[in-house]
């Protein structure tokens, strides 16, 4: 059974089975958190060049989030030690930043979350390093369209299945595979809250969308099959068939009018190419 709860000062700050419905102050808080997260991705754009390491990008992101007065909440999250996940080429998500040097032709996702006053701004974008083959650029472009088509379905009266369906339909029309093993999630005062937001599904199924809901939409789309496997580090997810994978993520809130995107790029750097 699906239940909803209006968030008040004494609502527990933990994941519970009820879907949280937030009020106006929460939207104000999420705008601030989302802006810091998006500004951090904006600031990374000029740094993503051949020769930089993913560890250097992570250091920059951590410092930028802290300088903005926010918490890089991924650090310490289930034992994770970095501010970002940086997922290059066939890495689907949860790539661990480190010594890896980026090369022209790579595509990568940088995913980060900034917390301010308890509000979680969770967002990711794709980046292209130097000249990138057309088939990789096409994957990145279609994945961005998938996320935005999902967001278009995010309005009161629709159901979560309408979002998943719109994403899946567009990906599969392009003969891409939609990853099933990772989903979007409720967001707000809790990082990964109810409900799960699948990036596939059937229209009219799943929880109905109500004003005050906040969640992420973060489709992972593969050029090949949907299957993923986890590397021996027990963390990094890669495509089973080693095909390229792309992802974009926004944190959004449902209003009477539709979706408000909390993590829009202030500089208009919504998708690559950024220059
Ligand atoms: N930001 C990721 C998400 O979109 C979660 C990263 S968890 C971490 O939900 F521990 F790997 F950082
Ligand atoms: Co997320
Ligand atoms: Co994220």
C-alpha cells in the first residue's frame, strides 16, 4: 500500500515507507542545495580536459562544495571516501575517482551531492574529453533527452510509471538499453528516500505524483544491453557487455504546475558540448 505523509518539524529524518510531501520552506531549501550542486558541476566544465585525473576533479569538487558552505555528503556515505562518483566510458555509475587520467575521446559522468541545512542537492552530468566519436556523442545526447522526457511527465495526476515509460520508450527507440539495477529516489531531508524511481515502466502504474513530492530522475542508458556487473572493489558498476554508458541526474520537486528542477545549471551548461 502506498502512503504519503506531510513533512513537519517532527517527521523523522530517515527513510520510511511513506512518501514525504514537503512544503514551501523545503522547496526554498532544495533550491539552495541544488544551486550549489549545479554550480559545482558548472565550475568543473573547464577542468575536464585531456591529462586531468579523476582524483583531481574530485578534489576540486569537494573544495568547491565546502567553500559554498555545504557538505559533500558522499564522503562517509556507506563508507565511501569521495565527494563525487566519476564514471568513465563503460562505467555505468559509482566510478571511484583516483589516479585515472582522462584522454581525448572519453565520456564521463560526474555525480555529486551538496547538503545545506539538511537539504540534499543531487545531480550529475556527462562531460566529453576532447574530440569524441559520434556514436558516443549520440548516446550522451539521447540520454539527456531521456532525462528531460521523464521530467516532462513529472506532474500531479501522472504516476511514476509514466516517467519510466517515457524514458524507456525514447532509449529503446534509439536501440539503447535502460539500466534496471539502479533507480532514482526520493530526496530532500533524506538522501535516498522512498519512492524508487525506475527509468522503465508502464504508463499509469506506480505511485501517483502529488505536489510536494521530491525525487531524482537519473537514467543510466547503455549503447548495448542493460546488464551491469559490479567490479571486485564491490562498488564500481560497469556494463556487462563493455558498451558505453551515459547518465544525467536532476533533483526535482512536484508542484501544482509540474516539476521544478532544483539542479538546473545557472550558466546554462545543461549538456555537452559545453564549449
Ligand atoms: N549520487 C548518487 C545517486 O545519484 C549516489 C552516490 S552514493 C556514493 O544517488 F556513495 F557513491 F557517493
Ligand atoms: Co541520486
Ligand atoms: Co547522484
